[in-house]
C-alpha cells in the first residue's frame, strides 16, 4: 500500500528559528496536504498543494509540492511557542480511492 | 457550529460491549470519511461516504466495524463486541466533494477495558 515517510520524527526549536520538515513517498500523489494537530484535538488543515512544483504560503508557513509528485516539504519561519504540536503530511490521489494517506507526523517541541 | 462535530468526545467501554460514535459533518459537505488514529501514529482510513452511499469500506479492520449515513448528513460508526485493540481516537472528516480538502472533527477517544 501507499506509505509516506515523514522526517524528522521530532525536533526542538528555539523561538525565532526557522523550521523545515519533509515527506516522501514511493507512490505518486496528485494532492499534498499539511495538517497540524494539538493534543486532544483533530488535525487542522494548514496548506493544500495541487500541482507539481507548486509553492504556497500561509502566513509564516510555506510548503512545496515536489516536481516528481512523490515529496513535499513544509517550512515555518520565525517560530513562536504556539507552533508546538504534531505536523502531518497527507497525500491524495483519486486512483487510490478518496482517502488521505498520512505520514507518522513530526513532533515540534520548544527548547526551554 | 461551523466545523465537524463528533460525540461523545470520550468513551470507555468494557471488552465485548458495542459502541456507537457519531459524526455531524460541515453542512452541505457531500463527502464524509472515518479514520482511526492509534497513539503516536497518523490517522488511518476506515471508510468513505458520498452522500448516503458508502463507496469505500476497504479500511474497516473487521466485520465488527460498521458505518452508516442514512440521510447523507450525520454518520454513525458502530463497533460490535469491542476488543482492547479497538482503543484509539476515531476521527471524522468531511469535504465539499471528494477532490476538496478534508476538514476534521476533534475525534472520539475510545478506551476498551
């Protein structure tokens, strides 16, 4: 089945730092999405990408849909404490049914 | 409210009991999805509805799991004869149609004792 490999598994950030995480797959997807999940809550959509090579921003967040359609990255600039949480990438392709295939998540923690 | 609503938020059941989890999607959303999220993992697909039709149930782990959406809005996920491995967070998501982004509820955390 389709698998998404997300890295890093976890990272510590200092407030003000830029953060980068990525997602790779052995399968092609037509849509890549990035979600953030806080404890006890459902995933919240951050960015959706629909075309290979597309670069999209949402405030301090920037995400890119890889040219091969098998990868995506998410950057967070000038991180703030509320950026802490778990970030998931998800891929969608109608040929795989209409489900989303999720990575295992990147846990973002703040250095104290 | 404007988002996907799930109830109950928490459910504790004894092994062998049946449970029913409810999802109210965003009004007007045609597509509805159920996912299961184990601790420390990403959500995994269970089943998908377009209006009242269940078009994909390939992710349901066994015939103890059953989902319905009889009028094309509210959906119920039922688990019969629960087992400890059913303990997880069950997430519901809806989208305007199958090609639009999915929006998630806050889930039901199910614990089987």
